[in-house]
C-alpha cells in the first residue's frame, strides 16, 4: 500500500511540474507573435487490483497540446490577405488621385489656358503677342501632360521594384516553411507522434506572413508537413521542397514585370490575374486596373488635343499666307511584338479617327491565316481577315514589313505614350493658321439680292490641292448657275436652292437670297488676310466640342471623367480597406479568445499547479513516513 501511495504521489508531483512548466511557457510567450496557448494533457494510470478492489496508481502527463482552432485560423488568414490587398491597392491609387486632382498640377487648367489664348488670337489674329501667348499656352499644356506622365512612369517603375521585392519575400517565406516542414516531420518521428507545438506555431506564423504577401491555400499532410499552393493551384511548398518564383520581363510588354514559376528547369509565366489577394495581387490589380488605364486615358486627352488642333490648323492659312501646319507633335501608337514571335512581321499603327479611339490596349493575333484584334479592356474580338491594313476603333493597323506566322501577336497601345511624347511642332507665332485659306466675294455689278457666306474648308485634312484655285459661279437665271474653275470641271448648269451647300475643291459655301441673271460669285485664294480669324474661331470652338469617345465628350470632360473615376475608386478603397481592417481586428480577437494567452488565467493555473505539487509532495512525505514505520517494525 505504501508503495502505491509513494508512486501515486510522485506521479502527481511530476504532472504538476509539467503543468507549472507549461504555464510558465505560456506566460513567457504571451507577447510572442503567432504563439498559441498550450495546455497539459493528463491521464490516470491503469489501476491495480488489490484486496478485492482497484486502487489508483496516479497520473501521467501524456502530452502538451496547442489550443488551436483550424477554422478560426483559416478565417484570420482569409481576412488578412484581403486586408493586405485592399490596403496596398489604396495606398498605391492615392498617388494617382493626389496627382490628377491637384488643381495646380492637373492638366485641366493648362487646357483651359490654351483655349483662352486661342480666343485671344481669334479676337486679334494679326497680333504677334497674342500668337506668342498661344504658343506659351501650348507649351504649358505640353509641360503638364509630360509631367503627369513622368509621375505615372515613376509610379510604374516603383511598382516593378515592389513586385521584385514581393517575389523575393515570398521565396524567403517559402524556404523557411519548407525548412520547418522538415524539422516538424523529424520531431514527430523522434517523439513518436507528439506534436512540436512551438515549431508548429512558427510555421503558422510564417504562413500568415506569406498569406499577407500572396493569397495561399494550405493542405495538411499525414507526416505533419503542409503543402502551400498559390494562384490557380500552383504548388509553392511541398514537404521540404520549394518552387521558386521570379520577376521576369513581360513577353507582351517589355516595360512590365510578370511573375514566373520555376519548377526544375521549366519556367512558366503565371497568369497575373490569378493573384487575387495579398500585396502582390494588389500590385497587379492596381497596375492593370488603375495605373495603365489612367496613363492611357491621360494619353488619349493629350493625343486628342494634339491631333484635333493639328487637323484644324492644317485647314487654315497662317500669317505668311501659307497653308497651316502642325502646332503639336503627336505620338504614334506604340506597338510591341511578342517576345516569342516566330515570323518577321513588323506591324505599325496610326490614328485614323481620334473620336473613335478608346483608352484600351489591343492585341493583334495571327492564326496562320487570318488576323484578329482583341480589345483587352473587354476582350472584344474583331476579325480582320487575311490582309492588312485594317482599321479598328480609329486605329489603322498596317503590315510594314515581313510576314507573320501562326501564333505571332503584337501589343498595340494607341495612347500609352501620347502624354509623354507630346511636344510643340513650331515656335513661330506666324505659323498659327488663324485665317481661312480661301475667301468668297460677290461681284460689285451684281443686281440681285443674293449673298454668299464666308465659306469653310472641308474636313478632314489633307486639304484639297485645288483649295485655293479660283472658282466662279455665274447665275444663268434665278434658279440655276454655272461653275468654272472646279476640279473636276462642272459641265452644264446646276439647280439653285437658297441656302444649300455648294461644295467644290475642298470648300463649302452657301448662297442665299435671289440672285439675278448674270450675277457672279467668286471663291479664290485668301490674300492679305492678316485680320481673318475664321479658322482661329474654329480652333477656339474645339474646347467645347465633343471630339472624343465617339463624339460624347470634350477634352476637359474626358480628363474630368478620369479624375472622377480615380477619385471614386480611391474613396471606395479607403472605405473598404478600413472596414476590412476592422474585420481583421474582430477575427483576430475571436481567434485569440480561444488560442491567445490570458495572463489572469495563467496566474490562476500557476497557483493551481503549485498547490497540486505541494499536496503531492505532502502525500509523498506521508508515504515516506509510512514506509519508515514499516521498516521499524522489522527491527
């Protein structure tokens, strides 16, 4: 009996000591990130049959387990990866929002100043100072567009650096997880199945950190290891092996970095849209959904302004009497061929209709027989047939040289470089074509009431080579006239309707009233026209004309829409990221309520195990006294 008391008391002391050690371990790690509270698992020893009854043999500490909830842990990871995604996206897009919405740094004030100066030229077309002010306004527009694009380019370059850093961080976490997989597997083997709790905590903490960088899914394996998957199911960690990620130059756009997946000697570029969470997912979403569209949108405004002003200026006459030229240098669409193209084709693109140009990028594909154009913003496919040139959304696509083979593709970015490359084409104020290149007049000998309008040049350019040739309209009656000097020649008489358009040689005019027989009207080259502002008025009127987006918006409207879209997205992300941060706080609190260390509870456990130890020690002392008594009886 004494032996039973002795062994039972000793087992109680041992169990209490394990409890004290575990409790102290919890207290020491109360502030350790990722630490999970541990508790001692105890079990009664097999009782002994003695004297017609089962007598207890004491207690065994059979293990130490983590107070771990798989569901709550998974929920924390899910909320954290989304919080990282939203927070990173919000931080990134705020840079664009601050840039575009700044009234001093935005493009809208510069556009407004340019057209104010154009109105000044229209009011005083012969004034060199007014023309110089217009050129200064044009340079201001150029400077603003270039400055905005430069800032967006800096953001894009910084984004590439952040992608590289994120990939390196992911690889580092993956290696550490793989190493811990090995340590945990061996520890479980040595301990005959006992879990190495602290190593498990360390691995879980690394998974949480990795999950904030890139959304992952985790699978537990029977040997204690885990497998980590990313994207569309690609394995990042399996057992003690890692698959290395790398930041590589995009095959379709050399200015971008993509993430590639290395599995042995095989390197595969991953679909960037598969990264739906974490910092890396936010970087790609920001680049593809906000940064590049913003750059394209500001480029379309710059290109639309430059192209439209140039076209109208070419329809006018400058201060020296010559036909107008370009005021701005406008960028051609950017074309990048696929990195793995097998053919020799060189594709070029030009702007055919600025009003039809969108803010999207395009991919031109060749299947071996036919070309197809994919609008990447909505994946709309336009089949072009077997030959080029073809025009899609105002972009003329041409095969400049060579030949394509099946599988070749080309990335076409119509407006990506427009804000960067816009520049002044002239510094000569006399080159502003404020006047119209032709004038109309009525003969002084006319006797009827007919009057002819000032006339306009037909659009679009290039202007008709016969625009300034003299054309005479002679009325043979009140209802008909003949035309001489038109190319091609007009044979016979033309019926007259008051106010109808009369168009020859690239100009259009109207005659109203009732001309008399023999009345003559002349359209000829505009000479000594320094006071003519007909074309300047048309140029100034372009500020309010809907020349973009298929005739639905003007330059400042398109810019304002960009500012509004970015501002709305920024506000949306500000609200959702804050809400998600609150959700993370609540989810972590729920998880910590189960798995976290409560110092008050641990202090109570210390007292409980201390008293248990003292009681077992007292029982051991009693057993020793009884044993000594038994020994004394035998003397």
